[in-house]
């Protein structure tokens, strides 16, 4: 169990660096989407070092599929399915349009470093749950279709039912 002292001296982060390689060795078909947005919830470092550790930790030992953030087509599909005002939805349509113009479309397998990670992050205008749902739908569709290309032109199963959640499960109402 991590202690405050271990967190402060960085031993937990150092220990995590070995976990992805072990996971890839034990699960040769592992597919991973790491989520990161412009406003970090863990560290305030502008280079997002802990995100780089996650992405590279799975990419370097050759996980089947590693991507920083869900495919843009899945994020856009989730946004279109919940672009309304109110709790759990986008509060400002003008900011939503601006965010749509800034969604990254990172190729799976792409190497990231401190110089290029900022351009690969999702905008903060949408709830984290939207991106999590997009990642789940993408990985489920890719697994079903056995389609592991680095980028998609569109959602793989556009006629499938989509049920966006109004808020993250297990959380009470209110801001995150």
C-alpha cells in the first residue's frame, strides 16, 4: 500500500514503470488507450511525464495496440450524442465548438515525448466520462472487428446503440 512518504519520494512512480512491460508479457493481445487532457488531475508538470511513462511503458514492450486518447471519430460520436446543456452535459455550446476543432487524432503506436505531448491532449471542455466512454466503445469495436489500424476513418459500427452516461458511475451529482 502506498504511503505518503513513498509518494513524496517518487518510489511509487518508479515502481509503476515496470508494470506495463509485465502486463504485456502476461497478456500478449493487450490493447490500451491512455487518456490525458490539458488540465492534469495528478501532476501539474507541463510535460505530463507520468502520461509519457504510461504510453511508452506499454508501447516499448510492443503491446498489440497503444494509443494516447480515443480515436477522434469515437470522441466526436460521443459529443454528438450528448451535446445538450445541463448537469453532465456541455455548459457552453461556443466552447464545445472550439473543443471540437481541437480534438487530437493521435495514431496508435505513435511515440510521444516532452516536445510533442501537449498537442496530443484532449481539451477540457467535456466531462472525463465522455472520453472514457469513447475509449471503451473504440476498444470494444476494434476487438469485435479485429481492426487494429493506427487510425480510423469512422466509427466501426455506426448503427450500434450508444447510451451516453449522464455522469460517471459511482459518483454523486456535482462537478468533478
